[in-house]
C-alpha cells in the first residue's frame, strides 16, 4: 500500500512465461514476466482480487535474443492499444492498471523501451 510521504517497497511477483501467461493478482502489485522466445503470447484474464482501485504494474522484459512474439491481452483488460507494444531485446516496458473488478483498466504505459 502506498502512503503519502512514505516510500514503500512494492513486492515483485514473477509471472510464468509461455504462450498463455497466468496472471494472479494475490501477493503483489508489480507483476513481471521475462519473454524468452519469439512465440506469440497472451496475458490471461487476471485471477484473484484486490481492493477496488488498487494499482497494478505489469512489467514485461525481452530476453529472447531478438524480436519477441506478438502479445495480446485477455478480455478483462481495458487498454489503450489492443496489444502490448513490442520491446527490443535487453529492454522492458511497463503498463499501469487499476483494479475495478473484474477488470484491469490501463492508466498509463511507458512511451519507449527502458534498458534492463
């Protein structure tokens, strides 16, 4: 939980990479996945629940050695673009959401690749 005027440590929860990436909301507010190949992938609809309005950050890292596969979102994501932006090898991007059950609603995304 973020407290005004206090820097809190947010837990990082690793997601298991594969063609279907399970997204479990319990246990953390920073979700992180490392992409290791060029196969298309889907961020599955989130399971679990958070306090309404809770912030969730989704960071995806390209460690595939080249271009990663195309990514898409499940139907319970409300995003400004249908797909997560491609990210160069050795870089990452982050998308910020708020939880409005059962939806993750995008509030921002990084505008460019960020070095790992």
